[in-house]
């Protein structure tokens, strides 16, 4: 991503996200339907648009491991060692989150999934936008959108914006559960 396109994207989209708008946006893996992770109304709107099972938490994109503190999550030395191996990268990591303020995100599971994207432009974007929920851009049970047009077919005018990065051929992220002892379990 060139510097000028990133600057324009930040200037146009970050204010929309901070106002609580949601849209289709390219992630480091596939197109996602994104909104501010700290905005409960935006998160609930994404659940409605996707027709997502209300008890399934969403993946949250963050700019760095330090952003986990925003959610009251403390990472121990063993967990840090693991995260250094997989972040930035296409690995979403599920960690415990006991904070009831984030019930709207963890949906009673008391855990949240985070990813620090490998793409530098996206990490820079996240520094401005803050953490974003970013589930795949598709209704529950359908194939993830690989293009802006496929996403528009799914969502039409239900979202506030679409960002076109051409066809994305990546697979969704790997999801792993990270335990306090540094061990992990691959969930997807």
C-alpha cells in the first residue's frame, strides 16, 4: 500500500469508524466487516448484518500486543514468548477475558480472539482507528467475500462503506487458544 493511499484511507475511514459506522474492509487475510471494538452499538450492528450466532465472539484486530491492555488482559512471560513467535501474522489468538465490561464482545465465553496483522499498512491504520472487530465479510454459513462486489452482493446498503483492494485470495486466519502456561490448542 503506498503512503498516499494509506493517508487518504485513514482520513476518510477512521472518522467513520470512530463515529460508530461499519463497513467492508480488507484485512491481512480476507475482507472483513469491521467496526470499532470499543463501540457496543457497532459490534451489535455487525452481528445483525452478518446474521451471526449471538454467542460466537468476533476476532479483534489490534496494532500491537500492548493493545490487549485496553481490554484488561494481562499476558504473562510464557504467553508473551508465544505471541512474539506468531505476531504480527495470520494467527488469531484466544485469551481469557474476565472483564464484564466486554461481555458484548466475549458473549459470556470469557475469552476474546485477537490478531496483530502482518501487513504494516494495516497495523498503522489500527494505530489511528483503534481495535477493530473484523469477522469475515459474509452472512453466517456463506463463503467469505473475496471481492468488494461479492461483499456488496451480501450486504448491499446495510453497511456504511466499502473499501476495494481487488480480489483477496487468502485463507481466514488460524485460530489458537493460548493458555497461561504458554501451551496452545489450534481451534481452526
